[in-house]
C-alpha cells in the first residue's frame, strides 16, 4: 500500500484531534462539585478511542533517525588515503549542538549524553510537529 504525504498529514491530524479531545475532557470541570461527586458504577471512565487501522499502520512505520556529528567534503584521493588510526578534522566545535535528522532532513538539534553504556541525544531544539511530519514525506 502506497500512502502519499497528504494522507499521512490527514491521519496524523486526526490522531492529534483525538488526543486533544481526550485532554479537553480530562481538563473540563464536572457539573457537580467535587465534594458532592461520588463514584458509581454508572460513572466509569471511557477509554480513549483507538486509532483507525490506517493511522495505526502509519504510526508504526520505522524511519531512519540520525544524529550527525559533523560533515565534510573530501576528494576521492583523500578518501583513498584514509587508514585505520587516521583522523578526519571537522570544522565544528565540540561545544556546538549535534544535528537530529529524520530521513536525512534536519528536524532538531541537541547535545550528546551518556545513557548507561550507550550514547543518547538530549534534544535542545525541535521543529514544529508539522515540519517533522513533512520531513517524513518525499
């Protein structure tokens, strides 16, 4: 099944609407005062609406998430001279944030952190949700 960007946008918008409705319902005041409210079997909390099958499929698609340290252009002869133990110098300070890319498109920046024995990225800035969604398209 091929899904174009407009279908992805529509489905993700529908998901946002469902989340927004659930948040509004949780935040809205009840008609009875808190001291008068007593839980009964009739006042059970309704579970959130499950996403449509199409939306569920889209939300489970895996996309490449890349943290770019730096980049540099080299001549082919320079690449041929690379060997184990060699060092490639980049024009980026160690203090500058790292780039977060989704499908090779910049969506945010952050700093490297250690998570147990692994590396992670603490996000310092991130594009708006709409821009991140567009990054996943063509």
